[in-house]
C-alpha cells in the first residue's frame, strides 16, 4: 500500500538524532567529538542502505524489497510499486503480441514482417509452408536472399508498391503467388503472398478440357454409333453378334462414365481453394480402407500385397484428395503388374518427412516415358491401358493433389525389374513427430 512521504517527519528524525548526539557530547564534555561520531555513524548507515538497495535492484531475484524504516522504506516501496506497474504492462503487452500473432496465423495469406534493412522480423505459419521460410532459423535474414526470383528482387527494391506482382512460389514452382508489399510503422514492410494459381491456370484448364475430352470420347462414341446404326435391322443380326454388340456398347459407355467422373475429380482438385493445413487426415485409417478395396481388386491377379504403415503418422491436408492419390497409385500397381507379382505399400516417417511409396516388380517403364507420365491422357502402352480401363488421368490426378499439398511425385523405374512411385510431405504438414515404428497390415 502506498503511503505519502513526509519530509518534515524525516527532518525531525534527523534533528532528534543530532539533539541526542549533542546532549551526549555535553554530558561527556566532548560535543565536537560526539557530533563527528554521530555524523560518521549516520553516513555509514546511509552507505549500508545504498549497498542493500544496489544489491536488491541489480542482483536479488526477489520482487519484494528489504525491510527498512523512514526515508528508505519510502524509496523501497516506490521502486517496488514501479516494478509491479511495469510487470503488469509487460503482461498486457505480451497478451497483445500473442493476440496479434494468433490473428496473423489465421490470415488466409502468407505474411512476413520485414524491417528497414530487409531483414525478416516475423512470419506466420502459412509463410513457412508456402514460401519455404524456416522459423526461427530465418529470423534476421534478408528476404531477398530467400526469395531470389529476379522479378521479386526488382519489385522489392523499386519502392513502388502500388501494384502487386505474380511469380512462382520459391518452394513450389507449380504454384503462382501474388506478392503485395505494404509499408507501415518505422520503415517496416508487410509482405503478403496470396496463392493465385487457380486463377492463372483457369483458362488453360478450359482449353485442355475441351481438347482432351473431345479426343478421348471420339472412340467410344464411334463404337456406340456403329452398333446403333445396325439396331433397326435387329431381325437380320445373328444373336451371337447382337450379344457381342450389347456387351461392347456397355463396356464403352462404362468407359465414358469413368472418364467423365475422373475429369470431374481432376477439375475439382484443380479448382479447389481449400487450405491444406487446417484439417487432420488420419492416413492409416484411409490406407486400411484402401487395403480392403485393393484385396478385392487383386482377386484375379493374385499379387502378393504387403502394407508397412506407421499407425500414428498423420498429416494436415484434404482427405478426399489424399485418398484419391493413395488409391490411384495402389490400384495402378495392381492393374499393370503381371499376375502373381509383388507389391509393397509403405507409409513411414523418413528423414523428418512423411513418405508414401508403392513398389512393384512389374515390367517397368522406359526412361523416355517417365517425365510425361503425369500428363493428362498420356499412356505408355495405349492398347494395354484401354484393355485395363485406364483413362490416362490417374497420375495426373495424383500430380495435382500433391501440388496442392506442396509435394511432388517421384518415379523410379527400370525395364524388367519394376517401378517405385513415391512422394513425401514436409515436417510442417506432419501432425506430430513419431518414432520409426511400423505396423504390418
């Protein structure tokens, strides 16, 4: 509790002290010596209090002040009051900074705070995911040393921030980001990066859709039209040929239906604006469900399927998209590996990343085809793909799913020995770090 200080009371105490000292000096007939000794004692007392005050302020870990009386009690209480007030203000400031960071983390854009020297002061989680920044390792590093695209460097140093620019993401060249810089405060800059990949690719998507669909639907429609032209003369058609025609028409219609469904899936993924870091995907549970479906699909070819799954490894992402990527790779291996082959599916934590792989001992793929496998409607063997019902869209779907999750498909294959399709997710998308444990399913 604060008590007002009285200078008069302090002066009266000093006067009373000297009155006692003078009285003692007169009693012993040595007033000068008594005053000298009293002054020395008073000076020593104040030096001792200064020493205690210095130790409390600079060395003591206790907040409460030492006990004292009079003038020194007032000083101690004053300093203690200031400390408590500053401590309260620090707590309020800490809460304010925490609320600011929580709000910045909730922003739908990657955000980076840069000081007058172009050094990074702070960045939100989305900036670490989309721009490849690392926190706190990149604290104090120059932003133009981490985002090194020439257009960005020119834009950053131009000082003209009226209009944004669009350049590829430094961590994923498949994504296009709109960079906007907003000056604020004492020569600080706020860098905001927004994913505009969907907008820039929309027109190209439309062109590809029309061209590819018209090409892929031409063959089944031609078959259907050919058989339908003969149906008016059904009385003249042999029953065996008629049955064959109906089976073929049904097969071609199913093929068109599958093609349309996969095109819709691909278009939905490409146009998706969902944020991959908001929802947890229970990958082990998804792979268990796919395992049941794969067992049914494998009934004819009798492959040896083995699943090596980490039961605790979960990631942030979009469940429907990841399920599509997992199932496409597993089902492709089953469909294109010769009968009674070996297929190994793994989902493990390796080198700090969540890695998924499908390895088979099939015929393998020639190196000249590897770079084009993820193109829409591209087939290594068109005859075999059509026989198995393949549309040429499966790996394209996988590619777009992984692009949305800041990953890419790695393909290793050798003719006559087999293939391995794999991808991994960065540590930022892993829900929690787990040990290298695996569960044989």
